[in-house]
């Protein structure tokens, strides 16, 4: 979901070598002795407060520090929820409106100066209520309130009063009750079949009031959670270091998975105490080539193969002999995601002129985009819903995803701008990586064939997302990766009540679409719900608030010293499961 500055090849090499000179100072011999998982995030981290965990980069770090009620079983496919800080899965009333959840005993917030004598206290049910009030508090402008919006009795009313200064955190909310420290009761306004899914999201993770009070606005940079790791240091725009949390309540590596896991060695650690590493280091490396060079030097353990290195690394879904000889391993996953080009529907031209948006869609050459920037790793997206998610239909038709310049010109003429005459220059927002910038330039070239001019505004990831939250972008390229395995998680990007600063950054509102969305929310997975999803997709195609581009496929490389690695884009907190085999690392590092 990213776009970037254009560097010459010489500049890229210079930056890469400079980065290597700075970060690769330790010897292979020394690095092989450290029980550290070295990973990378491909954008600058915004912060580590769960109520702002709206992107994959933040979640990757936050999920090792904070813990929601539930998590996904690390090995089982299809995905299966299991208790994390809850002691068991919830019990529900017959009407599905009341859910009672028990909290595990003995879970503590990490030690921190926010607590008396610096000792973390026990987690209680009231911590969830406080944390969800923070999520709902309009003063915090969280983009995660959509997970509870309109769903918990009294919460929206409390939110509205807070916005008027007529409520406080001390007020009781009918739908959120803590009859004792270990019992949390949720009362819904209507059935909500995604409830347990959202209770596995970082948005819903508990935070201690003491830490929020102590650090104030700096709490986003000073996380205090219950997870297996805690923050050791953060050099902004460079590196985040997490260390093992000595007061963590503990966990065991899974003893079962799916067929083939045992043969892959994924059950060797069955039943053993987690985590296996002492430290997790996330380097913030935006550019592909410095990230790739760090990986090939053994300074990163896991990497998605960049587009410029793919053809020399993989052929027919098999690793090259050179990489195999170095002990590298390949994992291929269909990602539950969609990349897309969005329009701000509040824009007086782009948002109000359907024929203009149709023209832009018809002028977008997705097949070339897929080959040039993804090495063919993915499929053409015709709707927001990706393969593997209920509601996806490989035979679904989107008449505006045909690359047809002549039809595009006809629609541009209908829009009142023949050959682009009379149109202003539009701003296309993107992020500041080279690949992202190149993709933006490709869009610029596509639209120039119609006479449509765009200028590219490339910024850091935090600046980019701030622009979307503040409704200041005109058009942009981005991606959405599923939070949970349900089409609703993609369709909520288009729900009228989720407009910015919520996840509907296109600020799209369609009454019929919203009615269908609310109707589908009340239904369990069923043929009836699938029919509604199809109707919503058809409305989306007719209105085109954004142009779906690609459902991606990830080709992930990892070193032979990494054990227990099994990727799924929805699963958070994977660092606690991964083992670094230091003996194997010492041997394989010599081959790099």
C-alpha cells in the first residue's frame, strides 16, 4: 500500500551501501551468538498505542507488546480463534446479545514507572472497559472505533456525550460490565457475528490507565502491555528493539496443526514454553534494495522478495540453486488483501463525476501493473473481496476493469472533459519508497493518455495516513490486508458511518449500500449473507469510489536458522513462536 521517491540506480546503490556500512558493523560471528529475531518494517512506525493500530506496520510491533482477549491458533488452517488473556472462549445468551468472558488470573502489566514501586499490577476486566472507552472517546480520534460503533449498548450514547463534555470515564455503560475482576460482560444492541474476530484485534487490547495518565500524549511512544515482549528502545525512523518481558504470564507452543506441519518440522517445539528469542529487532527500512542486501548479509531473518530481485531468485515457484545452497527457504501465500486507487468522494470534481471515475478505471492497465510491479504475483482484483474470503466470486464481472483507452475517452467526454480539456491537475498521494513512487508514475502515465494530469505527492507513511484521516487527499494508492477472515472487513471500508478518520478514507456514502451492510451484519455466514455481499459489490462497481487493482501473493524468504515460521497475514504476534537456531546460524552465516 505504498508509493515512493524516485532514485537513480547509482543513488539506490549509494544509499544501500551507506545503510550497510552503518548497520552491519557487528561481525557474522558475533551476530550468530545473539538470540535475536531480526525483522524489518517497510514504513516508518507511527507509534505503539493500540487505538491507533490501523496499519500492518504498527500491528507487527504492537502485537508483541499488547494482548487482546483472543488470538488465532498459530498453525491451524483455516484460521481458528483461541483464548489469549481470556481463560476460555465466551459464553453467549440464546439471543446472541450477551457475551460473558472470563479473564485469566495472574496476568500482569509489564513493570513500569507508571505503577507504584515500578511493579506492574494484575490485569482486570475493568481495564478492557477503560480501554474501549479510550477507543470510543472522540477526543482521541481513533480510526478503530468502527469495531464497536453502534454495536454495544450505551457506548455510542456515551461517546456522543463525551464529545459534548457531558460525560466522563467514570460513567457506567450498560453494555460493558465487570461484575468482578475476572469477568467481562458485553451486551450488544443487535447480533454481531464478527464480535469475537474484533476482540482478537489490537484495537481491543487493554492498556493501563496509570500509564496513559503518566505519559499523556507520549503514551503512543511508551507502550505498557501484558505481552511476551516490551519496548527496550526506539530510534525513530530507524529501529525498534523489543526485549523479553520477564513478568509475562506465559504460553506454550501449539501441539497440533494442519496436515504437513509435522513433516515441515513445525511441531518439534510442541508444548514448550514461549517465547524462544530474547529480543526482537525491527529495522525501519523503506527501500527494497537496502532491505534485500541486509537480508542477504544475514542481518535480517525474513523478507518478502522485492520485485527487482524476484526473477533471479525464483523460477516456477522454486528457489534458485544459489539461494538454496545458502540454506534459504521459501514460503508462498495468497494474501487476504486488495490494493486499490481511491478517490476522495468529497472532492468537488473526482467525487461528484461518476463518468470521470469510470474513465480513469478504464485507462488503468492492471495486467501490466501486475507484471511490472508484482512479477505476476497476484490476480486482477474486480471487487474489494479477495480469494479465500466468503463473498469472493472468480466469475464476478466489473465492466470498468477492462483496459480500453477508447472507451475511457468516451466516458471522459460524457464527463464533460473531452481529451481532458477543462480538468485541473489532480494530486496523487503516495508514500516515499522508490517502488511506490514508480507505481504512482505509472498511474501518471496511464492517465496522461486521456489528457488527465496528476502531480505526485510522496510523503512518509505517518504523513500519508494523516492526510487521509484529515480528508485532505484527492486520489491515492493504498492496500488493505484483512484483520479477520470475513468479507465484512473489506466492505466496511465503504460503509458510510466509517468515513475518515475511520477506515472509509474515500468518504463514500451510499444509502442502499449501507442498508445492505447493516442487514448483512445481523446474519451468520450463510447463502443469504453471500447474496447480500454480491449486491454490495455490484453497487460498488456502479459507483466506483475506488478502483481495485491486485489481490497479492507473497513470496517470503527466510534463513535456514529460522524455525517454526508459518506465515499468515491475519495472525499477529508471531515473534513469540519463532526460534533462532544459533548453531545453524553460525554454520549458514559463513555461506552468505
